[in-house]
């Protein structure tokens, strides 16, 4: 029992860290793939919030990929490390990233379609897909 508990804790921590690395890596590369609107400073939350009204649909593609692929990798890692109930650990990663997504959307004042597409399609479906890949 003790070993399963320790592995469960490690599954969540390492899944979250691995997913976060993927997420941030994609976010850091995103402005070189799809340039941000004039005057937006990448990585500066105040600049992003002040200029979010300038963003077009294309500017939400890379964040969506970061959120979905980060969740996918985190769920795979968590499910592979967990000894049992692998689907639960994968979904815990989905929940953690979902909460993070809500927080970022609120901080930036993102509403409407970009927010709903991200929240509905990026987290739980990719956590489930990560579990299926891992098993």
C-alpha cells in the first residue's frame, strides 16, 4: 500500500512537471511561429492582458496546442508511473491543467469561443487520450 501511495504522489508530481515543461516550451516558441500583434510583449501578463483585444483566432492556436499537448504528456507520465487506477491519475492531471487554464483565462480576460474551445477540448479529452496511450 505504501509503495502505491508514493508512486501515486510521484505520478501526479512528475506528470504535472512533464506536462508543464511541454506547455511552457510550446508557449515560448509560439510567438516565433505565429507572431503576436504589434506591441504585445510575450511573457508579460500585463502586456498580454492590455492587448488581448488585438488577438485573432490564429493567436489562440499555439496556446491550445500547448494546453492540449502539455496535458497529454502529463497524463501519459502519470498513468505510466501509477501502479493502479491509471485513468484516475491521468484525469487528475487533466483537472490540474483545467484549473490552470481557467486561472489564465481569467487573468487575461479571455472570454467567448477561444476560452470555451480551450476549456472543453484541451484538457479532459487529452488526459483521457494520454491514459489510453499509456496503457
